[in-house]
C-alpha cells in the first residue's frame, strides 16, 4: 500500500514509524524542514520530500498520483484540508485523512463531503486524548480503557495489587468468583514480558493485566484485579490549552474541576467558555499554589501543557504533596517508560492514542477499530468477518480451528447487540465483530489475511 504522510511533527513521525514497519507499506513523508526529514530517514525505511504538502508540484514529486492513502498531519488545519482537496481533484486519491484541531471545523459536518472538502476521515489528537483521559477518570484504578463495538465492549488495563480477589489464584477461578458476567483476560505482562493467559496461570501482585468485558461488567472485573477505588470527584488540570479546555468542558458538569494556566490572557479566554470549572492563573509546579488549592484532597491531577518536562515536574510534585493519582502528557516514549516506573501513575502518549485511528483505515480487510498498546508493540483489533465457510478463513469455523499467528488471540465477538466471550468451541458467523489481541504486532499481516475473503466472494 502506498501511503503519503504530510507533516513530520510528533504525530506524523509516529505514524511514519508504525506504518513503515509493515512490509506491505511504502511510506513517503513530506515536510517543509529538510533537517527533520533527514533525521527521520536515518531511522526509518521511508522516502522523503521537502516542501509544502498542499502544493500540487510537491504532491506530484511525492507520488500522489498513485498513492492509496494521503494522511495530512501538519500543524495547520487549512493546509491539511487543502492538501486533501488537491489530492482528490488532481489524482482522485482513494482515502484522504486529515488532522483537524479546530472544534469549529470538526463540528461542521456538511463541510466534509466529496462535493465540498473531500476529507474521508477527520482526526483530532486533542479530542482523542481528551476522551482517553475521560475514560481513565470514569474507571479509577485503570491504566487504559479502550472501547469496541460502539462502546458495548471495553478493553481495560489494570495493575494487580494484593487486594485483588484473583491475586494469588489461577485465572480459572474467575468463573467461580463472577459466574454471571461476560469477560476474559486477554493478556498479562509480568516484568515487562508477555505471558499467555491460560486457565492455570497464577495472577501475581504487580502483573499488568488487560481484560475484555461487556461495559456493565467492567467494575466487577476490576475488583478481581485490585480494590475498587472511590469515584473521582476533584480534578485539577495543569494547562488550559486545547486538551485542557476540552477535558474541563467534558468534566465540569459531574466533577469539581480547576484549571491552572500560566498565561493570564489565555486564562481569561477559557474562563469565559467554562460554566462551573474554576480557572487559576499561576504555575502548576508552584508548591505554594498547590498547597493553597489543597492538592492533598485532589483525586486526579492531569498535567496537560505543551511542555512535557513541565508536565513531569508538576505531576511529580503533586504526587509528593498528596494528590491521589497523577497523569502527565508525555510525547517521548523513553520519557513515558521512565516516569511510569516512578511516581507518575499514568503517562499519556498523544501519538499512541492517535495512531490507532490511522491504523484502522490502513489495515486490509474490514477493520473497524485498532488500539495500539504497550508503546506500539501490541495491538487490540476489532474486525468484521465477511463471506461464508467456502471463501473465508474464519466464518463457520470454531476458534480452535482458526490458524491464528503466534501471540494472537480471539477474545470476544459482538453479534448484533449480544456480547459473546470467545472460547475454543465458539463458532464465528458472518458479520460478527471479532475482537482480537495481538502481543506481537509483527504478525499483523497474517492476521489481516485471515479476514480477507476469497475471490469467489467478490
């Protein structure tokens, strides 16, 4: 697949990294900075072109004429939209994805049609990060909360502690503990290494466990891994930028929310947009300010500024001063791994949150949703089974009969409104939404092939 990425910023570089690792993809990256492109080309097997991605001559040099997908990820909404327009008008590029930061553009749905601005998929990293943090606040104690099947199924990551009912017991005991629930453990990571979850596998304190459960059963499963935490009431957000403002707007009706913003002018602007949240002018790394605001009574502190060093510092200080849980927005993967092993509870990576939205449109077969996990080494996928037993590798077969690649497991099916936890004898039917967990994303091509139907079906 020929993929053209416009913009080599943090999101664009992350997209290039993930997509170029798959042998089936030919990736070209366009950016106005020759230096940034040289650095990217030294690390990745990609082609680069210097120039403005919205200019026809630059798109021509980049190979837009035969590109399958154009992904416009520059910092400018207008550049991204014009690039998609030019690609469609001149080259009829089949799939056009654009990063759109402005809420005004995102909400103007009539703008994005083939007769107006031909953007097939709009991605807002800010909105995705906001929704990601919302889910973490909704399920206290979770490390990750990801949705499938329009929210009917959730994949939750949680660290087992000594108060979890299943800790020190075999996985098979789950059926005895919670017999009338729908859920299954998808993966276990112990000391950073993946362990295949079998019935006789013992859950140990400190294990990072990913489980899939129907929405209504998530809290019951959480209680098996760790003691359930009280609902979040008090939230402090450091940074009143796009993400901080969106999160405050989403939470202020149900939570006590405060935003700390350094810039008095920006603080005034966001205070006019908020109804209940309190906006404070100051430095989130100011110990005196945090103590004045009773940081020791805060349930969640979210550091969401544009400076990751400032996020790390303010989150660590808040934790030391007594905040129950702290989260920090961190772009560099090396930083994220480092801080999560220390005082910061959750490191939020915008790239990892965003990349799943891109991968879902690049995968072959009918892939509805992709979530990147464990810094990109694992994936959770929702794919739709098509065809019949004659021309499909999965339809009409029991789970145990499907030739899954190493490290892959079918965890659950969604059939209409019914959530079915997959067992060895579960039979997959046409139009089932199949939820899979893949601990080794190098096997993704084999997994994609399973969900492509034969020629006789077309």
